[in-house]
């Protein structure tokens, strides 16, 4: 145990040093004032202490925030579903826990190449087995503590039996230990057979084939949604309880499989993950550059009657419409796929219910519009389009003084907002049509204008997310000269906003109130953003 704790101390020290330096670098990257902060700030002790406090707070937040969010969501979601038709809240809670944990099991990997792994094992020479053991111990400790503090009380409030609630921490560790133990055993078997590289010459990693894992994970997510609805209707939660108990008990076989992993392969496995990670980054860089830059067709746009900046914006949109449509088609397919699944569920509901107004799908559409608002946040391509704007237009145009004037930036800002909003309207319209059809077939409008308010809500929030993405692009300009995201603040703002709109899913709101709120929010945001871009963009919108 002392060896594990000592290894963990070294790992956390390295991680903390990296985090502190990133925070200080983030301070120097603050728009407008950052350029006045000298590099000597890295040597200022009080700044390091403040950065250390933020670093430790961030580590604690990272360790426990998602666990708290998971159980809060499970508590409210199971409460909503159980209040609908006297379904078992205990059963819904346990099924939701299994569903989320099983999906998360595919992404857990202590062999993942991280800065602390690279530095500790390959630079400081730490024993790879000690490193992996310490990482797993730390992750398991976080799970046990987080699930005990947040999970057990909320499980009991969800009417889960006390003896099942006490198994939550153990089940949480099980979903890490079992998949990892199996992956390590498979990896060891491949190495024993002499399979050290795949057909592309890349070292075989513990994680296995990424494409296969992604396909299996996608199947689990889709099948789990369908199975969850069926189990809820039928009240068949005994199989869920059995799987839950078996997962908790499987911790010990999982850890045993990990302990049997050959000692000599630990560093080999970490090196394989390091190599694979570097190749993935290189491929991502090539793909990023290829996706956001296009071959210029000189004839394109010559038919447009627009002039000035409007012509420049139209020319850009026409030259990039193929790559934009690729991304948009993915969003459309995702929406249509979700609509198809929900349609099947809705049809099943209508065949089972005497009163269509009791439909769960109708309940979600009419009482929880935040579900669609969050979907619009995920599907909005504004950030992707802004990336392309910088790579294929602004990175070249910003060298000219006339393009950096307040008036020029404001004109392009307004034109781009309109273009991005129009491009993002298709998924919103598809959602609106499905909502209206569902409401019509399950009892019609509850009040006059519900169809109209539902449609306007989706359109207004599409505009809001588009405006927001373009605004952040102009005020932060988060991309470096190689088109990679450089601004940590950009990522933090996206995370915070995503969290806010995720919470809105669980808040009951009538569509008319959501629509009015959306109109006021979008109008106020555009008015303020327009002023800020005019005043600050000439200083913040530049090549970094």
C-alpha cells in the first residue's frame, strides 16, 4: 500500500504541475489584457499558490462532479418516469445506473496516454505496473467515495432497497475492473501468440480496435434505450437487479484478472497506447486541416449579384458547402434516427393506452422542451463552421488592415450569424414537425397556439446557439495557426453552457414560456454581442 501511495503522490504531483502551468498560460491568453502579462508570472509565488488552489479544486470537481450529476439525473428522471403511471422508481433508477455505467465502461482505460503517464513512465522511469496500479487505485477510490456520498443517499430516496443501495460503490468499481481485466487478458493472449502489431504496423494496444469498440458501444446505447422503454412498461426489473448484483460481485474476478497480467507487458502496453495516441493525434491533425481547408474554385460565386462583404460571405459559403453538408447530413441522420426510435415507442404507447394524452413522449414534448433545446446545442454546427471560417478565410484576410476595422468585423459578424442560423435550421424543423405530429395524434393542443410556440422555440434557440458560437469565435478566436483549439476558456465556456442546458431537460416548462424566454434571451444576446464585437473584436480577432 505504501508503494501505491508513493506512486500516486508522484503521479498527482506531475498532474498538478501541468495543471498549474496551464492555468497560468490561460491567464496570459485572456483577450485584450493577456498580452500585457509578462512570462515572469510563472515565477510569482502568490500566482502559483492561487493556481494551485484552482488546480486542486478542478481535480476535485473533475473527480466528483460527474458522479453527482449522474445520481441527481437518475433521481429526478426515475421520479418523473415513476410518477407517470406508477412505475417502479427503484427499477428505473437501477436500470438507468446500469445503462450509463455500461456505456461508460467502454471509455475507461488506465493505459491511456496522458502527460503524467508519458513523463512518469518514460522520463522518470517509474515502474509501469506501479503506475497502472496507482491509477486504478485512485480511480476506484474516487468511485467508492463519490458513489457512497452521492449515490447511496439518492438511491435510498429513489426507494432502492438499502442492501442494494449499499452495493452502488462496489458496482461502480465493477464496471471499471471487469472490462479492464478482460481487455488486459485479451492483450496478454495476443502478445503470447506473437501478435505485437496490427496490419498497419501499429503496436497492438490494450484498448483494442477503436472502430469495433465504437460500434459495440453504439449498439449498447441504442439497444439500451429500446430495452429500457420495454422493461419500464412491463415492469420486468428482476433481471436488472440480478445483473446489478452480479456486477458488484464481479469486482473481485476483475481485479484477479488484472493481477494476473504479465509484469513485463505493462510498459509494452503503455508504449503501445502512447504510439497509438500519437498516431491518432497526427491523423486528427491531417483530417482537421483537410476538413476545414478546401481547394479554391475560381469560378465559384461568380454568378452571385451580391457585392462587398456580402459577396465575400456568399463566396465562402458556396466554396464550403460540401464540407458543411457532410456535417449537416450527420446531424440530420442523427435526428431522423432518434425520431424513428421515438416513433416506434410512441406507436407502442398509443396501442397500449386508452387516453393518448398520457403518453410519455407527449409528456416530454409538452412539459420538458429542454430536451430538444439540449439536442439543438449538441447538433449546432456553428463552432465547426467558425473553425472553417478561420482556416479558409480569416487566417488569410486578417493580414489586411481593412478587414480588422470595427465596421468590417461587425458586417461579417452579422452576415455569418445569418448564414450559420439558416444552415442549422433543418434539424430544428425536423424536430418541430415531429413534435407537432406527436401532439396532434395524442390529443392535440392543450392551449391555443401550442403548435406555433413549439416551432418558434426550436427556431429561436437554433438562432441563439448560432449567434453564441460566432460571438465566442470573434471575441476569443480560439484557434492557433495550425487550426487546433488553443483557448482553454473556449472549452470551459462550452462545458458550462452545456451543463446549464442539460439541467434544463429536467425542469418543467410550458412551451409558451420557453418560447418567450428564448426570444428575450436571443434578442438580448445578439444586441450585447453586436456591441462587444464592434468594440473588442479589432483587438481579440487575430492570428495567434
